């Protein structure tokens, strides 16, 4: 009877003797060739291997390790493989594992790119069940962030392999990039959104994005024009009257550029604007940011008249859907948003600003200006109803300067806050109780049809 912890034998069709070791339970392991043709020499080799381990090309394998390999070789099903891997994970030997032909086994970068692919993404299809739940331009920018930053760092990795440690390393990597903290965070969130969605759908078993801190930066002082400068600015001659009206509108409402561009004839009320759209060149006309459809009140009749007269000048004709801020070059699109900024900076130069100083101001700066001057003068709920901010935090972000609500409160507060900044018909500053603003354009003999006024009729 063989009492050795191994068996030495020769196969009929092989010149060498083989040795099969036994594991701790007495189970015979897979045979290994001793490369010996003599049985006694094969026995010596077996004893040496038992003591020192079995040599191979890259390392020495002892009998216990050989038994572990033998267990792995005997796995026949995916369920058996998962049982072994799950136990190793439970014991802490592996952080994660990916079984082939599972959702986790897809290429990570391919998954991220598909996630932001407008035509093929299941996530985008899901979001589009909501009216204008996501915009194409946003998805395009997120996809660019994946290509520029995530792909170089994670190329060749599988979705299920990504751990919290990997994410932490990526955040550190982004810290080396010469981009602003806000840009870094946008890039990071492009991948975070995709990973969190994968976790919510059961495609990965852990969410590696949890618990990470993103970048912050010291608050920069935002350059705001003072009231005296604003008053001079709107009394200057502007190269493009459309740009002048647009900047006046942003000054006294805080409206976003895309919201101003999206204004149509039917969105003009008697003393208000019905803001239910935003324009960008990719998505065209969509709902505003945060889907915040709202009524913005304007206490300056001449500004409303100026908007109406501008809409009448649309060279493509006046319909309920025609744009207020039209372009003469193409039908059914508004003017180029860059003209708003060009007009602002051009007017600033006319009142004495240097070329470099004008670059400190852009159209979005009016949003800060409006919020800063209205904050503290109006209830937060009313102010958010005008600006479209969803949270007090964002309201504070836009209004952290020193300086369905009640319609009359909004009108009166706006009139008092901005009345002196805008010219009247003679070009002089208005009194605080004035309700006029000097915007005059040659009018065509047309009557606009407002969707909010069921009694209005179109006349040519």
C-alpha cells in the first residue's frame, strides 16, 4: 500500500514518469511530469518537490498552491466560478471581480461613450421620457470630457473592474490638469453619472463614486458694473439695437442668454414675458434650464414696446412662433448669441473702457447684477420665480454681493431698483417711480398675436 503523499507512475504513451501529489484531504491532484525516464530518479524528484516546491518558468509552486490551481481547473460552470470568487472577496483577497459575458465585462470607455451617445444611449432614452429631460449639447460636452480625460486614464479597463481607489486616483490625476476647478468637476461628473446609473441598474455590484470630495476654489470677485456705469452704457450708441435691447432685458430680469434668444412673438405679454424656452445651436428650442417655466415681469412699458417693435421687424414675417431676436440670414433661428457680448463690449469701449477691461464682462454677468441688486429687496421666493433659480444656494451664489409671487411687489421692486439706470424718451435718467424706458425702433403696421390673450387676432 502506497503511504507516500504522492503517486509516481508512467503513462503508456509517454517516456517520462509523472507524479500526482495529494492535497490535505487526500485528494489526488493533477499529474506533473518529472522529466525522468527512471522510476527511482522520478521518486527523488517527487520528494524534492514535496520539500522545496515545483519549479516552473516564472516561480516555484508548492503542493498547497498546486491544490488551489487544481480546484480552479475543475470549475465547470459560471456559478461555481462565482462561488469561489465571492468567497475570496468575502475573505478580502480580491476587491472586485468580473465574470465574462456579464454587464460588468464590457469595456469601460466604450460603456462611457455609449452612455453619452445621443442616438444609442439607454440612459438618454430614459431621460427623454420626460419633456426635454436632457439636451443634446450637454450630452455632446460630456462625451468630449470622456474622450479627453477618462479615456487616456482608463483605457483597456472593464466596467466591473473600476473601484473607489481607481476613482480616487482619477480625481488626483484631474488635479494635475491646467483647467479650472469647476471644469475638473464637470469632467469627473461625466463619469460619475454613468457609473451611478450602472449601479442603479444592477450592471455593477458597487458604486465606486461614493464618498469622494471634488474640487473647490477660492471665491473670485466677480466684476459687476456699478449703476452709474450702467446708466451711461444704455445711453451710448450701440452698433446693434437688438444687442442693446437684449442687454437691457438681462439687466432688469436676470434672464439667461438662451432664454432671451428663445423668445417668440407669442411669449410677449402686456407687462411680462412667458419664459418657456431656451435656445442653443445644437438642441434648438428646448425648455429652460431646470425645466423652470416661469413668468418674468417687466415694469418698463417702453422696454415691452421695444420688444414688440423688434419682433415686428422680423424680415421673415410675424407669426406667433417667430423670434423676437431674429437674424436676417436664416429663417426660424434667432440671432447669434455672441452678438450680445460683442454689443456690450463695444458699448463699454464707447464710454471709456479699455479693450482689456471690456473682456472682464460678458452677458451672463447681468444675471449676477440683477440678483445682487434685487436680493434683500424682494422675498427669496419671489426672486427665484423671476430668475429661475431652484435653490437658495444658487440664489446666494449669484447674489452674494453687498449691494408664484406677488406681481405688484416684483414690478415695484424692479422699477425702484433699475429705474434710474435706463433712459427715458429724452435720454435723461428716469425717476424711481417712472415706468418708461427709452427703446424705440421703427414699427411696421402689424399686430402681434399673443398666445396668452385668447381675444387677440392677427392682422397684416
